[in-house]
């Protein structure tokens, strides 16, 4: 896909440069499920160092957020970002359960709950209830992972 740097529209409120880069990449992904970018080109366009592009990709385009990232370093290097497309709720939930780590941080929990909400598998109210419950400080990361896995398993039973 040829990159069109004019996708960032004037007048949209963006908090900082990282937000602008994220918004730009998500707009590209709205046009195609897979994009291939060059760090140096994106960095030059936004007037930042290439490591800032790495930061945005590593923190905002993660598997729990519904993205797969592949990179190749070197002169002809690229970064490929793919928005994971699931054919059914069952496929998404099964994939998610398999990838929940043994120890689940609150940050990762938030990302996974957001993905469930974005995919229409949780209401905002249900997501907030789960977030409040599963981020309680009495839970260890291991307990949080077990409880979320059990919750997703139950959700999967009702979505088949």
C-alpha cells in the first residue's frame, strides 16, 4: 500500500505526537487490514526520531489490542502491522484465551477488555465491572489471569 501522508486532517484534536502517529497508522489500517511502513519515512514526516515510531508501535499496536506486528531491520527494513480479523466471536475468544499470559498485569487486562468491547463482545457496563473487579489490588497477576481466562471461557460458551 502506498502511504498517503495527507490522511492526518487538520482540526482533529490530538494530545501529542505519539497520539498523532497512532491516529495516522490507524487511519491507514482502516483502509487496508495490513500496512507496511518504513520507520524512517514516518519519523521524517512527523519530525521525530525513529525510536518514537518504535515506541508507538510497541505500546499501541499490541496483540492484546488486536494487532500483529512484524519487522525487518536493515537498509530495506520495514514494519508490517496487521489488524487481526476474526471470522467469529468464538475464534477471537479462543485465540485470546490461548494468549493470556500466566501473569496478567492490570495494563494488559485493560487492553484485553477494550478489545472485547471494541469487538462487541462486552458492553461498556460489563467491561467496567470486570475492570473494577479484576484490577483490585488484592489479586495477584496470576489470579487475574486465571479469572479472566475463566470469564472469557464462559463468554465463549454463550457466543457459540
